[in-house]
């Protein structure tokens, strides 16, 4: 087997398994009916990872076309978005652990998440 075959199999494996697991996780967080900031961040993180997995499934078939380059750039944006959401969740949890009575304004926290991909 060549390197290209391993590359194709790994992209498809990550894409397919990640899509299934992120769909299940997203379904869990959506059906929980909690309105806390942590729940909204987890939904955002699941959605971003779901888009990343779907793109990983499509990219191998469009690799060397203009569409493939655009899809790959969206993969990079989604990776950065997932990392940013994880960073925000880490900072918020640290604040909650060190100062449990501090009230975090959810609107100020979610505002950068909306603007981040642009």
C-alpha cells in the first residue's frame, strides 16, 4: 500500500467515526435542555468538531481541485475554532474553581465565539 492509500484511509476513518460520535454527543447536549454557559460552549464545540469530521470525509475526494483547497481552508478555520472554544471553556472553568462566587456574563463570553471564524 502506498502513502496515498494510508492517507485516504486515515482521513475516511477519522471523518466517519468522528461524525458518528460527534452527532451522538451533539444530540446528548441538545436534548439535555440545560441553558448554562457550559452547555452552550459544549454544543458549539461539538458542532465545530462535527463540521471538521465531515470535511475530513469529503477532502480526500476533492484534494487537488479548487474546491478541495477551499474545503481544506475551512478545515483549518474549524480547527482554530475548536481550539478557541476549548480555550474559553478552560478559562471559564478555572475562574469558577478559583472564584466560585464570581458571576460570568454569558453575553460577553459568547460574543468572541460568534466573531471568531470571521
